[in-house]
C-alpha cells in the first residue's frame, strides 16, 4: 500500500517530466523536419533552376554552330561546362535529333543517342536530367541535354540533418534536466501530503495535521485538508452519540415491525386461502358453465345480457362478446308463450317472487341463422355484486320434441298394424270356420239333397198328376195343390242351394248386359205389393264379364232377401256404376237392417235371421261372386236398411273383342 | 596559267563535292549554300537606313542555284522577305542587299567590287581566293563540308556589322592583316 502510493507519486514526477519533454521535443522535431524538408525542396528547385540557366546559355551559344553544321564549334561551347563540376555530361542534338556534340568526350557512350523529350527537368536517383530546345530567333534549331550529379547535394542534406538533430537532442536533454530540478519542488510537498492522507485513512487517526507549505496551490490543498480533518473529527463524535441513541430506537421499532409482520402474515395466509378457494370455485364455475350443455344466461335488471356460456354460443350461434348488452327478447320468437314469459320476467323483476323461480317456460327461440327451435327456459333471480340479476337456463328441446313425435308416430303405426293383423287373423279364423262348416255341410248336404230330391220329384209328379186328373176341382183343392207345388219348388230350391253352396259350378263367363239381366231377374221374383222397386242403371254401362246364370242367381238371392227384409213394405233400389275397371252394383233396401253382430256372421253357413231359411243363400252368393272374380260387401244399420254392394270385373276391350269375334 | 589551273582545281572540287552531295542524296551543295546565305542575312546587321523591304539577293555572273533558292523565297529576315534578282537583270548596286558573285564572274571580280565600292552590300562568293580579293563571305569546301571565310575589312568597308557568333564559326579571316 505504502509502496504503491509512493510509486504513484514518483510516477507523477515521471509524467510531469514526460509532459515537459514532449512539449519541448515535439516542436523541435517538427521544426527540424521542416528545416530539412525545406532544404531538400529548395535545393532541388535551385539545382533545377541552375541547370535550366546553363542549358539556356549553352543553347544560345551553340545555336549558330548547329545552323552552320559545325559540331566542333558546338563542342567548344559545351566545353565551357568544365567550370561546373556537378555537370556530369551534356549533349547537343541537331534539328533532326541527331547527336551533334557531346561533353565530355568520355561520356559520349552514356549519353542518349537521340534527345529525350523536352520539358521540365527529371530527377533520377543520383542525377538530375534536363532537355531543352535550342532556339535561334524564335526558330527551334536543335536540342540540348544536361545531366547533373545529385550526390553532392545529398551529402550536403545529410550533413545539415545531422547538425539539426544534434542541436535538437542537446536542447531536449538540457530541458529535461531543468525540468527534473524544477518539478521536484512541486512534487515533494504533494508526496508528503499523500503520505499524511495515507496515515489518516489507514490509521483512522483524524487528529494529525499537515504542515504548512506557504500560499501556493499545494499550501491551499494542505489547509483545506486540515479543515476537512477537523470536520470529520467533529462529525465522528456526533455520529457516535447518535448511534447509541439509534440503537435503542432500532430495537424498539424492530419489535413493533416484527409484531406487525406476524399479523400481516396471518392475514396474508388467510387471504391466500380465501383466494385459493375463490379461484377454485371460480374455476369450477367456469368449467361447469363451459361444459354445460344448456345455455346459461345472465340478465341484469334492465334485461340486458351479462353472461352467455359456451353452450349458449353453440345453441344460438352468437359469441358472448357479440351479444353483451343485448336484450334477451332478441332471441325469442314473438308469440303467446313469449308474451307470457315477458310478463313473468317483468313480474320477477318487480317483485322477485319466489313462486316464479324454477318455473319452466316452453318458448320458441331464434338462432343467428334465423332458424327457430323450441326451447325450455327456467329463470331464477339472485344478487351478484349487490346487483339484481336473473339467471336463465335454456335448453334446446327440438331434439326431444322430434324424438317424442317420432315415438308417437311409431306407436300409432304399431297399433294400426296390430289391429290389422288381429283383423286378418279373425278373418282367417272365420274363413277357416266357414270352410270347415262348409266341408261338413257338404257331406251332409250331398247325401241329404240326394235323398230329398227323389221324394220331391215324386211329390212334384204326383201334384202334376192331380192337376191333370182334377182340372175342375174346387178352389180349395186347387189352392192346396198350388201350395204343395210351391212348397215342393221351394224345397227343391233349398236342395239346389244346398248343393250349390257346397259345389259351386265353375263359371262360364260371358259378356253380360247388366241392365237386361237385372230386368230379367226382377221378373222371376215375385214382388210384394208394398215394396217399390227403383232402378238406376246407366244406359251406357259397359258390359261385364260373368256367368249370366250364376250372376242371376246372386241377384235373385239378394232381391228375395231384400223383399223378405221389408215385410212392412219399402223401397228396393238397384244401382250400378263404373269404378276403375269394376262394375259396382248396389242392392239397397229400406228394411229391418242388421245388428253389427249379425252383419259379421252374415256370410257364415247356416246363419240366418229369417224364420224360414237354412242360412245358405248368402254363402252361395259369396261363393258365386268369388268364383266370378268379384266380391261382395254389406253395410247395414238396424231399422234403416241394408245395402249389398257387388264388385264385378268390367269386360276389358280385348276380352270383349274376343267374345264378339 | 596558275589562275587557270586553280580554276580547274576549283571546278574539280566543285564537281567532286557535287558528286558527294549527290551520293548522299541529302541536300546539294547549292541547297546548303542557299540556306547559309539566309542564315548570314540573319546574323548580319545592315547600317541604318538601308533596311528597306524586301531583302534583295542579286545573282551576279550566273545562277548556279537553280531550284535551290526556292526554299528561302518563302523566308523572311527580321520581317523582310527575300527578293531574288536573276543575273539577266541589269544590276543596279544600290538595289542589292546581298550579291552572290558566281565563279563565272571571276574575271570581272575586281571591276564588280570596285563598282559596289562602299555600298552596304554583303558580297558572297564561292571561289577560292575571293576572300583575299575583297569578297566579304566566301564559301570553300573542307573535309567534304562547306565552310566559309569572312573578310572583316571588306565588311567594315561595306558598313556591315557581323555577329560574333558568325565570326566564331568562320574558319578563315583573310585580309585581317591588311586591315591591321
């Protein structure tokens, strides 16, 4: 430490010496260089100028020698250069550039054979060369070339430089010596002062004082330093005093702070926990709200939207930031349910009626793309940040509605199908029963009919005989004979029916004019006097294809049934129509009608409502209709009458032509 | 006899030099002499009052130059153009500044010089002995080159001032003794 500081002060001395040396040496060197440079430049200029002068003088004197072609005279003129020792050689060339004369003779070989280009002088390494024109009365008659030695000039310059640098060096050395002596005087008090400062700073002893060095800058410095030391000493004392006070204060404050800190830490911990809980619940709410499939909407007292979750975005197609502040009614389709909802909402706003909470509205809502969907909205009111808000949960129930509809439709279809199947099964069962009955009946009927036909024939023959032998018997006999004959006929018909019912002959189908056939049939049936018959057969009704005899039998059966159904009289109407390839014939009576139960059993064998009859007539009718490719239906109302409707195939044109042909 | 022999010699010399000149294919003897005459005029100062224009060259006793004088016809001396007066013209000496006296006029030389008298006329000859006889500048051959001699006494008589440069180049100065 000590060494370093003293070194520093000695280095300061060195710096001062260097500064002095440099300040004196730099101008000296610059001046020397300037002098030498100046000598160099001036010397060269002088030499060039001198050589020019020689060339001019010699040229002037040699001009006439060239004019009169006298090299000897020219050489003599050149010889005058002997007096100038620096001229190494000279040459004169004539007008044509031919070497005319040289100096000295020995240098002839070293001189150029033809003149170098004229112009200013050229400095070469050791020589200065010059070529000039020789003029005579303004006319160029030749050229002169001079070569001068530069080496003496160089020697002179070197000598001058030596002298100049020696002088400069000696001057500098003297200056350094002088400076060392002078600067010691400045530096040594500084050194002493530095030593003192070091003592103070390393020992911490502020009681020492610097000696006085007079009134120069160093003296002032020492004085200021002393003052500073005094102030430091005073301050140290004060500081020591204050420090002891401060210590107590600090201890007190530290205790207070520590206590406050503990309180704060507890509070912070509390708050952190609350925040964490809050954060968790917030997070939970956010997750729930985002994950919810129902739109969760919050509306403020003014009915403006304040919250709109992800599901709401998905359902309505608006992003939350777009709808911020919109009214909820923007999304609802005007209508009765809408009005009801608005009324409720206003009521809720006004009263906060708890009864309304949780009520579910079915509404029609509007998406961004304008499509309408059914929705379910439930409302509840609450308070958020001391503001009244309504929370709405809205669910798109379009899907549910569609599903419900679909299920309902499916059920209906199923029920219908079940009914149809049941009907089919019932029908099939009935058919089966009928067929079975028919089969049994067939066997019985076959033998019974066969057995009955013979006695009936015998009775008929006997009646015929009695008619023949008793032509003029009394009325009573005649009457009874008539009764027998009639009854035998009906018995025979019954037998025939019975046989027909079990053995339907295969039809011989021909084109049939229905109108004629009906007329003919009506004639064969005896019309009760109280029954009126109405016909509605269109004249242009096309012919139909059927076995005429079988069709007649069908009609006859139906007509006699109708007559029998109207014991109190009534109207029988026969109507015919065309319907999509069918001829539809309706046989309508205004008779007693049938109960639904009877109607269903109508075509069952052995079913009859008549006092007389074995219940085969309609069986035969049905069988015949089916054999002829048609069908029969019945419609009846008890007390109103019965209508049998027949469908028979219309004669197609192809078939008609075939038959006509 | 001696003079005729000398004339013969001169003729031979002239012929030889002519041949030499021809051999060199450079300028001929009279081309050089014409050029020299022009240079003489430039180096000689005529007395005041005689500087009239143009500078007249009178050919006396014959024209040995032929075409050789053509180049100097275009030249001027101190602004004075040359005017060549052929030998056929009657000579009026006052009009001549330069008089070239040919060899053919050799017999009449004394009479001619007497006629010129002290007039400022530069007399030029090219025959041996003309210098001694009073012609101011006389050409003579030496080492196959053309040299000239100057008779200073004659020039002084004519009042002509000859440049020292020219004098320096003159090989011989005949009549110097006579002048002294």
